[in-house]
DNA sequence: CGGCCTCGAGTTCC
DNA sequence: CTCGAGGCCG
């Protein structure tokens, strides 16, 4: 190399070109040409040169990758063209139905080709290049605007700071490159080992680790994480165009971007189905997690004709595999007694990873369910995450271990030893003892967390003071003093005063919440609300006959009987009186008045996460207009508010033809 | 009586 | 989210 004759500016430019080339060999091609030591030597030379001549530093210099200062927070950055999300299909029928729909919409016999790519379980980003140089990049955000994480993206070696141009090529003035940032599994394991060694919290799965790494305030930390990228498409572009998506991928690859080697172009949907089957099997071979296959109509002209619905392109689908399953040992079956006295068996499992999280317990519902599935203590069992969330035991993985026995519910309550009962025709066993400690404790937890929603007072608080004997019933709660709290660990002067204040303030909670918190069998939130509205006060409810209670909306003979019986119990009446004396609300007020509004009589359901609203805020906004907010979709549902990462409700809503509302439509509705 | 629809209750992980 | 079961309508 000719550093002796070149000017510093020439040498700096040459070094940048060489270093970029080696980064590309290392990160994108995975085929380094020089040793790390040699790379470091060249890098150090450039650093020295730039330090001596600060005016030679360019923003796209390899030395600038980890140089930025930690930022206070990320700025919002608007995407030049929106980042849509993908509709999913879960089986081959769904895939074929989509293909039929595509053909119908194109309305001709013209051939349709598809491009398949592994669906990377990572964090989506959009990178902006101006005249061939990386200028900024942002997370997906709500699809319209994301967070500008440019300093962190610069630290990722697989992202070119400068595109590789052909000889004499004039680069596009503005180009949006779309990709998925991910953490290789090997890097994920190494990261967790390091975090564990430093006594820090480990990351639950590679996707969280990647997303978390990308949102680090300090780019130095991001730089220490072995993040990489698979580039999978283009957004806004000027000066370049393509006929097909696959052609665009090849172009991106030739310009130095890391595109997935397993992307393929196929002439028929049957070929696509074969790819999906193949990768479901082969996914374990990869050094990164994929949760399906992305399928796109190749022709950009066809894409334009198909268009989008609710920011979801009609020309693409995500084929997502059935929930992951795993095998593990069923160590034991325990019994928990709920607040109503129901006995719930649950499984203690040898911890096992399913779909990125470690599962160690799972519910088993009831005796019948356990024996129908033929699950026995000591068995190797198959575990899956239903709806991608709740762990479930599917059944035994093979023959039973020698000496295992069918599960039998204990004859006596594990907490109070009372004789367990099982009403004819019902699935659940019950502990009939009203004085069973489980009832009192679980009722208190329900009161504090669900009904009264007392800030700073939760399950641990109740359990702790229950153990101390300070707390046996709801009235006890209102007699706890700050002085008493301070005797216990974790409470200082301020926190004790705060907790007592929060408890006292809960006396202002409306009648329907009090009714809900009393733990009357068959009375949940909705029934409590209906009862409060109908009777207006606890006195009228107490003096009502079973027939009168049955007149309330949603209450038939069964519930009416259970409610009348609860209020005829001497002890329960004393509880009501005591709470009334303490100042709790037993008269209906503002909260019980039905809201009359433009949406009265309509029921809406919410799924997924909204950008600007929490679930509770969205619910309150709808209710303020008179609407009801349900949690399951049916034909009677007026609309489904769809946020990010919607659940199965979206599928159902589409099946029964319920109107879908994105966040904007939702905001118009409540405006 | 059958078939929705709605409600209640218990749930996992972080 | 899912299951079980009560309520309601045809």
C-alpha cells in the first residue's frame, strides 16, 4: 500500500474503503479475508489519521460506528412510506384461500409468482440512505412513525454505512431499506452467560434481547451486542425501480446489503406450501429464530393492483407455524384452592423452554381433564403455549412410566381438611368450608387488586399481613395504621403513610366495585354493575326475593338463588354492616348511571396494543360514549379495535364479518 | 332443546 | 386466553 506517497486525505479514503470491504466480508458474507488483528491495525491507522486531521472525519467513516454520546431519549422519526404489518395464515388451507383471493382480485389468468423468505423473529427497522450514504434509521413504531435509533444502528457491522455502487452508478437520492434486526442464537447465549456472570438479569429470548439492545440509550452497549440484520425489502425510493420483489432483493444484495440466502421465487402456491413445510422442519438448523415464512406476490405491478387493507398488504402473508411444543417431566400435581372454594390442580414441571420462554408451571383445570388427557405424575409430557401465551399440557409423550397412577383429587381440602364435594354433573371439586383460609385470603386479594384497585397494596402485602394475623377480613384492612405498617420490613414513613392513604381513599370506590369485591358467587364485574343499577342500594338488594333478583338483566334462576342465599347468611350481613360503618359506599351513584351517548347499545372489542392509548383508557373512552366493551367477538359486535400484534380475535372478527377499526378510526369514533 | 352469546374464574410470563 | 356454564332466543 502506498501510504508514503498518498496525501492524508487520500490515505484516509483508501482506509475507509478497505475497512468497509473487510466489514462486508466479515458481517455480510460471513467470509473474512483478514485476521482480526490485521483489521484492528488498519482501523487504528485510520483513527490516528483522523485524530491528526479532524477535518477528514466523515459521518460514514467506520470509526464513527460507536462514537456517539448516549442520548437522553429517542426522537420520533416519520417513515417516508408506511411500514405495514402482515396478515397471517396458520395452515395450508389459509394459504390456498389467500392465493385464490389474489387470483380473483387480479381477475385474469395471468401467472402469479411468489417470493418466500424466512420470517425473522427480531425487531423491524427502516434505514434511510441518501445518495448512497446511511443517514438515519428507525424502529417500526406504529408503522407511520418510529423511534430514531441511528446511533445504535451505526454500531451494527452488517449495516453498510455506504452502499456499494457499480462503476459510475449515480446512487438513488433517497432510499428506504427495510430489514429485521436480530440476535444470532450463539450471540444470545453468550450475552446471557455474560449478563449472568455480571449478576445482571438475563434476557428471556433472542427477540427481546435484540429489541432491547436496539433501544439502549448508550450506543457503546449496543456495540457490545452481536446484532445483525436481514434486509428484506425497500420502502420509499427515488431513481430506482424494479419489476419484481425478488429482483429488488438481488439488487440489494449486490449493493452490499445482507439479504437472506433462503429467499426463493416460486411459480405456484403449491411450491410455496412445500417451502413452508420444509422450514417448519428445518428451522432448528438456523442460528436465528424464525416463526414462519413471509410470502409476497413477486410482481410489483400486481402488488400495486392488489393494494392494502388496514395497512396490511393484500399481496403478502405471514405463514405462522402452530405453537411450539416441548417435552418435559411432570414433577408433581399440586392443588390450589381459589376464592370460591374451587380446587384447581396445577402441574409442576421440570423447567423447559417453549417458544422463547421458560415454562415451569401449567394449569390442569380439573380431575376429568387430567384423566381425559391421561396425564400422570412422573410422565414425560408435551407442553405447548396456547394462543402463544398460556402454557398447556397436551398429553403424555409416550407410554407412562412404570409405577405411575391415574390422578385422583384428594378427598380432603389440602388447606382446611374439610371433606371435598363434587356436585353431580359438574367438573370442579369444591371445598365447602366457608371458613377455609383459602377463601378469606383469596377474597382479600380479589378485594384489594381487582375490586378496589388499591395502589401500592397487592398480593404480597395481603399475604404478608395475613401471615402476621393482622389481616383476616376486609374490615381489618381499613383499621391498619401507618404505625403498624412501619414495624414491617419494606415500609418507611412515607410508604406506610401512602399505603394507608390509598386504603382509606378506596372507601370512595363506587357501589358496583364494593359489590364485586364481596365475592358473591356468580357475581363478576358485569353482574355487579347490573345489580347495582337495578336495586340502587344494598338495602334494597338484601330485602329482595329470589324472584325479584331474577328480574335483573343477565340473571336467571341459578344466579338469583346463589345471590339470595349469600345475602341471607348472617355472617355476610354482618360483613356488609361493618363495611358500611367503616364508610364504604353501598348506594348507587354516578358510576352506576348508564351512559347515554352516540354509541349506546353497541359493543366493541379491543385486541392488540394501541400506540397512544392503554387498554383501560380506550375502554373508558368508548364507555363514555355509551358503548359496551366486551372481550370476545361475536356477530353482534359493532366493531373490533385493532392494535399492534392483534390476537386471535382478529381472525374471528374477519370470519364473522365484524368491522375493523385501526387506531385512527377508533379515535374518529370517540371524537 | 339447540345454538349462540356472555359472563365468571383461573391463568403465565416478565 | 380458555374453559365451563348460565342465560336467552328461535
